[in-house]
């Protein structure tokens, strides 16, 4: 996989149970052969087999398959930069992560297959870029959007917290530090972070570290090096926390997930 950040990450593999997942991209999930339950902010949402699930960036969630161990899933992670070519990323929101429009699930499955397979003709790149942008546009059409209050002052404080934690993945950050960079009290800071991301700052920090570790593993970085780069004491420490969060060890994650990266050039010279 390339070392630069891609606009789209595609994953196939055996469906897994996971807990408290956080990621920086819009994550789309389709489990064709099994039902799947997503838990977000204390509410459970069930997707029937073949229904598309949309999970927002930086919004903690857990997932449980009805048929673990036998069903497979298709995952697509779409960067905020690509979404911004169509619509402001904060407007691409879904109150219910299970999208009822069956046509979108069908388009997603077809698009995932098209992007996952090697390009077979000279026009493949243009075709796939166009299909990707058209799909994001269709997704935005079905979204519920976000109110101005949801992306207002509370969101701004929470995003400062997230950005600071992301810049200090390997450090033991304190609430006093976060108070200094946000200018709000410890109590309000914890409340706003939990409201916006579904996690208090210390848990958000851990999930950001684990998410970066997954990115490094997808790039082919060794487990010990990934542990060092994300602030864990050693490889066993990363392995223990990774397995608690995702239900698999880093070694199994690397061997199970056959990730493919496909990058869409900006049409605005980003």
C-alpha cells in the first residue's frame, strides 16, 4: 500500500465483531449474507442482510454480526477530502446508520467490485473516478444532514481536542493540557467531547492511537514498530489493546484483511 493517505480504502474479509471503533473517514459497510447490528451513542440499529451501513468519521460505534465466522463483508472508507468535492463533509450525516434505500446498496456493491479489481482497459480510471463521485453524490442526496447547532461551538471545541490528541499520540496527555488549548473547563471539555464523539477524551485518545496503528499495519509496518509509533509500551501492549477493541490481534488483522487503496485526484486542484 502507498505511504500517502488515499481518498478511498477498500477492504474485504470475514466479518468481525468490534467495539468502540473510531476512524477519520466515512465508513460504508455491507454484509450481504448476514444481519449486522451497529451500536452508536447508546442506540442499537439492525441492518438486514444486504443493507448498507454508513458510519460517520470520529463517531464511536460498535458492531456485531449475526453470523460471525462465516459471512463476509465489504468496507469502503471515504476521505473527507473526496466528500468535499460534492458536499461539505459535516452535511453527509445519517441519523440512522442503516440506509433504507436498496438501490444504494446495489450501487455500492457494484462500485466496490469495480474499484477492487485491477484496471482492465485504458478508460477504467476515468470510469471509476466518475462512478465514485456519482455514488458520493447519491449518498449525500439520502443523508439527513447536520443542524447548525451540531457543528457549532460544541463541535469546534471537540475538534480542537481531537486534533491535539492526534498530534500527541505517543504522549500521556492531561486534562489540564486540553483545558489550556481549548479555553474551557475540564468538566465542559469532557462533556462536549463525549457529546460530539461518543467518547470522553481519554478513550478518544486510545481509539485514535489504535486507528493509526491499523493504518500502519495496512501499510505493511511491523507490529513492534506500529506499537512504538502509536505510544504503546511494547508489542504485547498494542496486541492486548488491539484485540480488546477489534476482536482480533494485529497479526490476524494484517493477514485477514486484503486491503486495496484507490486514490481519486481532486477536481479542484486540492
